[in-house]
C-alpha cells in the first residue's frame, strides 16, 4: 500500500510539473508573438519549444521580457485589453457549459467523448466541470422505495407520456380521434457481469392513434427479480386507476384530458409468466392459450393434445381454489383491475401462432 501511494504521488507530481511546463511554453509563445508584432501559428511555435527544458524556458522568458520592456507603453495597453478579454472568458464559463449542453443534446456524443473534450478545454477554462454528467445536468439524487425485495423509482406516465408525444410531433387533431392505446413491456436486464444485480424497467409506448418511441415508466433494481410481482406493479396500477378516475390523462397539446387504455403487454415467456402470476411455460399446465396437459417425453415437456379447451380471460376471474386441478395460476394479477386481459392482452410472437394453430390456441 505504501509503495502504491508513493507511486501515485510521484505520478501526480510528474503530471503537475508537465502542466506547469506546458503553461510556461504557451506563455513564452505569447510573449514572442507580441515581440514580433505579427500573427503566426502559435501551435507550431509551442511545438518548437517542446525540446526546451524548464530552466531554458525561464531564461528565454526573462530575455523576452527584457526586450519587450522597451515597448512598455504600447504593450501595456495591449496587455490590458488582452487580460480583460481573458477575464471575461473565465467568467463566461456558464455560457460555455450551456453551449456544450446544447451541442451534446444535438449530436448525442458518448460520455467518454464529452469527458475527453472537457479535459482539453479545462487547460484554458479551469472552472469547467470535470465530468460529463455535470455538463448534461444528469440527475443523480432519486427517491428510491423499497419494493418487492429491491429498490424502485416510479417515473410516472403523467411525466413520460406527454414528452414522448411531443417528440413524436403529435397534433391535437390526431390525439382527439380515439383513446390513447398504451403498450407495456416488463423484463429483466443484467447490469454487471460480476454480480447478479439486474434492473426491471417498466417500458411504455403509444401505438395508436400515433406511434411514439419507447419511454420508461418505472425502474426496479435488485439482486433478484421482483417478488411478489404485484408489489412491483402496484405504483403503475394505482396511477392508471387515478388517470381513469380523472377521465384520462391531461395533455397541454389538446388542453384537455384524453382517455388512456392499456392495449397489450409484450413480454417473453418467462416475464409473461411472472406478470400474470402463473407457472412457467414448461410446467405441466404451462400453455398460455389452452388447458392442455403436458407429458414429459425424453426429458422434455410435450403437449400432444391438439383439441384442448382454450383459455379465456374470464378464467382468471374465478377463485384460485377452483384451479387446483390444473395447478396453473399462482396468484391473482392486479393488472386485471385496469382492464388487461390475462389471455387476449398478452399476445405471443407470430411464429408461435403458427405452431399453435392445430391446438386452437389462436
């Protein structure tokens, strides 16, 4: 540890000396420009000074200062103007930060690109932020809630949906044609390869009467998937119930409330089972579309009955005790409270429809 600290201190000292030397080279180049009195390439002159040592630069600076002292009256006027411009530049850092923020929003560079640019600009503007998050104004303090075994933050539909409609350039005439149809997605995303920590974002997208880009409604993070899943969905369902109670979501574009409905929920098989609170797709009664009973053949769950009774949305309105024979449902899903069909509201990919046609699972 001591060796590491000593090595780190030595590196910091070398970097500091290198910065001082670079500053001295640029100061000498500026003094030479004033001495000559003509415009020339400063960078080329600085490169020509790279081979000089610190003592040589100090000697040269003293000599140049002595020569330029003969023209003290003219130079003092120039130096006064130059110092005022330099002082204005340093005090104008806030404007530069705002310009950088607008540039980043327009061209969408990576955070590492912005960080490298800041390192270069800080050679002249020492008051500039060090990190790209400061320039972009990225929010870092969030009010997290302990929900379903992890941390959860609810961004809300009220905040995210109007912004998505604005970016989609939706007009008031389009939004007033019919209720807004919202498509939702739930899925887990691993964040780090060294740990089992993952995030479960709640993503939304308006699919009619206009189409928007995907936006986040809430984000859950934890070492395991949300459990119980209804607690993870509680904030979304409560907000949706409040929107329906108010007659819809208020939009500044229309200056009125527009009805909002959940059109469907798109998930993969594993996430769809968690959302609906049913057993996984490889369970004995795991088919989402019919009540076929599976058999294990060669270590695989196989569904051979092509004429099984189809599942209906109304089957999920029955008490769970009535499903003991099927052993399919685990718990009730609170999405039923906002009118989401547990069968019709969860479409499956088209390639699976083709394989389910003989079983009447469409």
